[in-house]
C-alpha cells in the first residue's frame, strides 16, 4: 500500500461532486477518481434488479482499473440497494450515503421533518427502517421527487432550468400541522445540494437543509487513518480524474463547473 491513498468516489451522475469536495477537504493528500455512471443515469428510475447487476459490474471494472484504497458511494439509491453486496464482494472499505434521518430529527425543533429523495429512495425499505429506528417521535414527510436530480444535472451542464420547475419539485416538502411547520429537510440525493442556493430561495419558508456530505467525509477520513495516518498540515490533493461510463467528453460549460469542484482532468473513455 502506498503512502498516498487512492479514493474512488462513485455516483450515477455528477451529484456526488458535493461529496467529493468535502472528502477532498478531509483528505487533501489523496489521489481521487470520480466515476459517474452517466450511461445508466438516472438510477432512481431504473429497475432494482438491473441496477444491482449494473453497479456491481461497473464497480468490478473500476476497482480493477484504479485499485482504490477506499470507495465512497455518493448516491443514496445505490447505497440503499447495493452497498451490502459491494462490501461482501470487495476487500476494501466502502462508505455509503443514506438519508440523514437521525441527525435531522435530533436537530428539528418543530418535530416536522421532510425527507426529500428520489422516488426510489423514499419507497425503499432501508429508508423506512431508518425512520422506524431514528425518527424519535418526529413526523416524517417523505417526498419522492421525479425530476429534481435531472434538473440539477441539467443546471451543471449549463442548461436553463426555471424556478417554477424546481419549485414544483420541492413544494410538497413544506407541511404545516399541529401548530407547527417543517423546519428541517433531509437532502436524500447527492444531486440536490448542487441546487442549494435555489432551494433556499424557493423555499416556502426558511428551513434547514441537511447535506450528508460533511459526515461522509469524516467517516472516509477516519477509515483511512489506520493505514495512512492523518494528512499533514501542508498536504495538497493531487489532480482528480473524472470518468464517465459513457466515455463522453465534457462540454466547455461543464468543464468550468467541474473546476469549481476541484476536477480538472477527464479520462479519455469509459471506465
């Protein structure tokens, strides 16, 4: 094992960039591969059986090619469906992304919490189990957005997305009941923080949007300490390589957006 860890960050598209940014801050000494399975995007609309097969096959190739020391699955849909199988299949640590229901309920004062995710994530038993275990008396409003992940991806590609389109997707998040109203919204899809400024502006009233990326980064950093130690105070991250499973090259607009997330190099083709 080398003195510099290699971290693979994986998502269905570019939503995991927000997670990558936080992980890179926590381990600035690491070498990064960001893999976007854009050939199968969006995961939230895929058949579960096909998705398990797809993610497993793509991960087989990514691990064999890039030999990461740790993998971050920066996707709620993939994590809630495939993470157990991946941990059994590979002898390396995986950090998943699951709805942050426990911290949201601990922080909520109104006891009205919304979980905003893809339609698949909010329906999944994994999510309902988290609610049973950690709701702690809060009323949980599950909102499955059919389009918000795709809208976030479109914005990153420089496409015009109207406030009205985003507003329709988040309107069900805001609930008034028992003299109170929603005060905390769990962002249960890593694409959603890409739109955070517009989510705040378009909210029916001020709420706390809970982004899981900082917690994911802390966990990833903790897991690397036994083998690599903590990064030094002057550590600087190597170039992050972006891999599209479709093999496409990013447009100039996307290239500029990627640079703001610390990605300046794209692999030539596929995984």
